[in-house]
C-alpha cells in the first residue's frame, strides 16, 4: 500500500440508477497495487475491507490479472503496468474534471502489426475454429504514438468525440488512463447484477442515408448477431454461478446503439444474485468480459496469448469504482488510451470477434472504424440553413427543412418544426420588401436563432474561381451537413484574394466535389451534370430541386475533365445559377 494524495480519478458513468453522473475522486488515503497474479486477490480483499469501513475504492484491473480468477486462463507477460491499481478515498465529489489550460502533441498512430501479418493471424484463428478448438476469438492489435503535454485535454477531446456512457480518467502516476468506453462490464447494487456485452460494430455513415444503410447492415448482419449471441450465452452461463435462481435472463437482444463514429450492437442480461454473493465471486465468475475474449473463454484466451504481440494491460480489463457497502460499476476499457508518461508513448488498442465467417478485410476495417475516435476532435456547432427571402417567400422552404431534419437526426439534435416556422414567420413579418439571405440556426438543445441581411443582385457577373491546390478529406462528416463548423472550408481561405471569389474543391481520387460557397454544375453536349454526394459535398437545396426536376444529372467529374466542359456554374439557394471562370492559380 502506497500513500499518495496527488492522484485524481474522474468517472462519468451511468450508475446503479442508470443515470449518468460525473464523479471526482481525489486525495486517496492509500493506493492498493498488485504486480503479480498472486497479489491480485489479496489486494482485492484489502480493497473490499476498506469499502466495508465506509471508504470508496476506484481504479482498474488489467486483462493480464485473469489467471488470479481462473488458473486455466492464459495471458501474455504483464509488461510495465501493475495488474491491479485502486485508490482508497474517504469521499467523492459530483463535479466535472478540471481541464487546465495548455496543449498536447500527439504523433501519428502507428500499428505494431502490418496488414499481411494481421491477415495471417486471422487465418490461424479461423483454422482453429474449423478444427473445433474454439468458436470465436476476440483478436486485437496495438496502435502507438508519441505524446507529450496535457493528457487531461486529450481525454476531453476523446470523451467529447465518443460521447459514451462509461468514461474515466485515471492518474495513477506514471500511467494515465483515458477511457471513453461505451461498454458496461457489470453493475451490482448488492441484489441485482447487470451486464451489457457489446459485440458487433459498423462505421457511421457520412450523411443520413448512408448512415441508415450502415445501421441496417449491422442490424441484419448474421455474422454480428452470431458473434453477439455467443457472448450472451457465455455470460449467461457465468452469471448463473452467482445467480439466486441459477438463471440469467436476457432483457434485450441485439440492440443497436449510436455513437459519433460507430454503430454498436449490444445485449443486456440481468439476474438477482445469491444472498451471500460477493464482488470477489462476481469477478471470479465474469473476469475478463467474454465480449473481449471469445468462446469458449479458456481456448480463446489461449490463442490470444499466442497470437497478440504484446499485453493488453488495462485495455479489455475493467475500470470502475466500489461504494461503501459494496455497490459497484465497472466498464470494459475499450476506446481507451494509455499514456506512459515516462516513455512519452500513448497506446490505443482495437480489435474484433473472429468467427468462421469473418472476412479479413472487413475485420481490419472494423479495427480502424473503432480507432476513428482518435482523429475526431469535437467542436461545438449549430445546424444551419440559409434561405433566400424575396417577396415574403422563403425559397426552397421544404428542401431546407428536409435537409435540416436529416442532419438533426444524424447528430441527435432535437428539432421543433413549429418553433422554427414561428421564428421564420416572425422575421418575415417585420421585413416587407426584403430581398436577402436569412440564416436559421439550431443548437444542440433545439434553440432557434434567425438572422438575415440584404443582398445585391448581380447581373451576368461571372465568379472567378481557383482550383484548390490540395484535396479535401471526404471522410469528414461536416462536408455533408450544413453547420456553423466552417473550418473545413476556411482551410482554403488562403487561396481567395482580390482576384479570386471562390475555390473549387476535389478529393483524393481527383474527383471534383463542390465550391466553398455552392455546388458545381457543368455542361457538355447539351447535358448538365453535378457530382454525387459520395464524392464529399453538401447536398444543396437548389441542387436537390434541379435533380428532382430532371434539369441536372449526377455523375463523377474528374479534375482532368474540366477543360472539356462548355460551361461551369456555381449554384446555391440564395444566388441560383452563377457562371464561373476557372483558374489554375490565384495569381
């Protein structure tokens, strides 16, 4: 036991009552640390003794601690991290984590395993499944990056990007643990035990229709359902060992949950525990979670120990807290970054369940879908629609509302159509004979703001447009939704000057996408074309109307095709059709 009162632990968990709460633990009276498997259960008993005396305990159990609970479980050597670390605290404070000013530098994330080697290991697992040595294996890989600076700020970025239900920040000294996990391992109030395994992942789409397709794919995926059901049945068997009636019914199966970067398939199992059940017994029955091992657990863990190139550490173990009296909530630490402050290295792990039907490319893509959280920096934004108002009429009103509702559904923003209609009407009543553009803004709470300014009509004036000197990132969702987050366009503002009015953007496939301030339409042989949304562009409302009327068609337009088009237009809902002269350089 070590005394160190400089530690800070933060939890933003759904608690026993299923409501999210922010909790800070500071000034531990002791730290309980286990470095070897033999010390794990002894340390756990000390922790539980403290909680019976009225103290709180908060910390983690590493994946490699598993043999302490079942000697048949195989794991890698533990590495530099303790197998168990808990602080003992006299109280908690229900407040947010203080993010001090500063910055951090995070290098490029580099996988410790190449794709060819990854594919070989997946084939090894599938061979073992074919030989009936196991049914499913959760194989994972490591990503590493150099790190220095404010780790709390990185945690803030990760937690905002994931917006998950079981987030935790643990300062254990040398190691800082930044968990943005969406997965509940278990929660126990002394009578009822709940587990919610998460198995099955699909990447979020970039716009609503693509997003709904990905949702439907996951919901109907037999591979992911099989994977999820295997884990559910494993956990049911394990829960029965501590259940009052020796049963563990499934309360929900194959639920699809939405997160900023992924769709996740989850199931929930609940059971009443035996009168004399203890937390040590529960951990013995369940640890580590079957969702991060495989089926059967022992054979899957044996393969994991042989095939994975390094220990998992906290990843796939458990992070949580225990209250006085024994109530406990633990997550499964996925979507978790571990920072070794001595070496200046950050580590992130991701993986997936491998079954007989797994496809190597699909599994590899799933790993990087789960790693997308690393590159997402959440920025506050409002949804935005820009109308043309003329003679008391909002142009393309229905198209604007349809697009607004689609983005609101995508980002989980509440939309109140009556409130929006009233706000627009109120703005209109006060401005007779007004010709201008009107901005409608909706924030994440559904609050509405309307603002506008007059416009001067331009007759037969061509826009001078330069072709961008670098591609856009078409995976960035903000290209597909109209919001106040204009940073994706502001990145090209250096190309605009007194001689240049706008910039024509293109993607890494050299496909033309859009202008900064509108969609593009080109003409050849009497036909007009505009790029499809999938190239990376905002689905403009005027564009939508022209497509509906059959005045334009969608097709991919490549950069090298531009000279062959007889006409090029910039189109948007405020200005309509604007002819364009294209330039290769802004000089």
